[in-house]
C-alpha cells in the first residue's frame, strides 16, 4: 500500500513539473515578423500574451515585451489595451539593457530572450 502511494505521488509530481515546464515555453519565435496575442500597455512598452486570461494576471508568463514608435504607442494604448491584436515588426535580442525603439523604451518586463520592435499593429475582430 505504501509503495502504491509513493508511486502515485511521484507520478503526480512529474505531471505538475511537466505542466510548469510547458507553461514557461516561449510561444513567439524570434525569427517571426508577425505576432498575435492580447496586449497590455505600460509606460513605454507593451506586453503581448498568447491567452486572453493572462491579461488579468499582472506579470503572467509567457509574454513578449515590445514597443511601437512613440506616437503610435500613445494612440494604441488608449484604444487597444486588452484587445486581440497582431503586431508586425522585427525582434532584437535582449542585452540586459533598455532598448529604445523610435523614442519608446523597452525594459523587457516579460523577461524574454528577445523583444519586439513593432512597426504596426492591427486589432483583430
């Protein structure tokens, strides 16, 4: 009986570990030029989440930090926060220092290996 309980506990632990590992797997590829998800805007950057439920949980992972040019950021943040959007642009590897993209500073709140330097955004309806 004791052996059965230990085996069941070990199996449950392995399943939880697998789920935790899967949750941290990046969903966006650095080589892509189009990125779709749910967006939240902060001061000078945005966070793009693959699932809508994540926008209700601050600092949820995985996510992708990025920025539009400053003027476009100001317009987008008033109209698009919480919406499902597609950003187009290119990525830059995260160097550990703030990256400026056309007067918008990216601090990489998501903590990813790369950030998105977006040129355009479109709301998906």
